[in-house]
C-alpha cells in the first residue's frame, strides 16, 4: 500500500459512505477514529470493512495526533481526512496514478473545495485554500491549537496539481453549521483570553507557503485589529473586495455566518470572559467552567 488514510468520525452517517466511495481503487489502508457516535456511523464502518477504534474527543489536534500515533498500519505516508470530505476525481487520479512514495518530498498541500447549501464557494478568498494533509508520518503532525489548527511538516513541501482538490461539504444543515461554529468560537475565545500561544506552531510568513501566509494575515493583521470592528471588516473584505457576492445567495449566507457572525461571536465570548474576570476576580479556569462547563476549561 502506498499510504494510509485516517478518517475522524462522529455521527457521520449522512456523509461517511460518500467519503469512503471516493477512496475506492486507491492503494491505501483506511483507518477511522470515532468519537463514540450514537448514529449509524459504526455500522457503516463495519459494513464497509473499515478498521476503526473509538477514542474520546478533546479537540481536533489531539484527536488527529492520537489517531496517527495509534494507527495500526505501518505505511510511511499518511493522508488525513474528515468524514465530510471526499476526493475529487482529479485528486483520486493523482493519488492512484501519479503519487509515488519514493518522491523526494516530505509533504503535499491539497486545496479544499468548499460546498455550502450544495454551492461551490469559489470566491471570497475561499478557493483555492491549501492545507497540508498528505505527509510522511515521521515528518508531520497537527499543531496544538484548540481551533484553526493545521498540520506541520519538518521537511520539504509541494502543492498537488490544480483541481486535485479535497471536496468539503461543510455542514448537513444550518443547525449543524451554527452549532459547530458556536463550539469553535468558545474554544478560540478561551485560547485568546488564557494567553496561550495563539500563533501556534505554523510559522507566520507572508512570503511562505499558503498556510503560513494565512497565519501571518491572521496574527499580524486580524488579531491586532479592534474587537468587533474586525469581524465586519473581514466580511467586507471577503464579500466585496474578494468578490464573495459572486457565490450567490448561498455565498451570502456562508460568508456572513463564517466570516462575520462567527468572528463576532468569538469577540463576544472574549468580552464576556474578561468582564467576569473584572467582576469576580476569580481564576480564569473557574470563570470558564461556570460560564461554559468543564469541557471548555483549557488543559495546562
């Protein structure tokens, strides 16, 4: 086998079959790590003959690294997927017929093609959006961040060819989309307030890889802008300057929710925590536990 594919799952009965179908014909092992799904996810994995194990979910970085460390297949290369993602025909062809494990590269950047309300979000700076997903196992891992985490690789990196994309259906419905982003907003806000290393382990470099450039724009521009105002400025940048309006009505919903509402919610949680700190004088961990529950208390 050329490589191993690791898939994270939790209640993914609506997406999992399409993800697995897109992998058919690849010379690859498939290994799933499930966060104790309560729907038909486990039955699908069993019926499709996919090796899997269940492990409690703390955050994506921890789960991805645990999955990689405990993968039973000893392939040199690993490809990380979410159950809501699938391979484009072009990416399938590249993995099946072009990619060779002996290539003198340690990692590959794959572009993600986002679909929202069955509409490909092409604009607003959202495509192409490169992510490091395929790398030599001994060279790569996920950085330790609660949100907006990326894989890092200690060796050389290349992009896969154009149109060889990961296809990502970001949510089954608006309820799932907003619920997921509400959780991520709390994790991001807590990470900011607790003064953890928000920059993460990805190098922030404007002239670096696409991932490094995004991290530079976030840490050097967005994070240094005033609370709340930056959410509206970011939406204007995506929707007007980067032509997000060309994505139609689904694009309007997506760019506003993901580019403005979500960022505004993060800033609102930051404000809420800071006000409680001033009012009560309690340790931050106690405040977070009282506001949001013990699962959001950051681990030291």
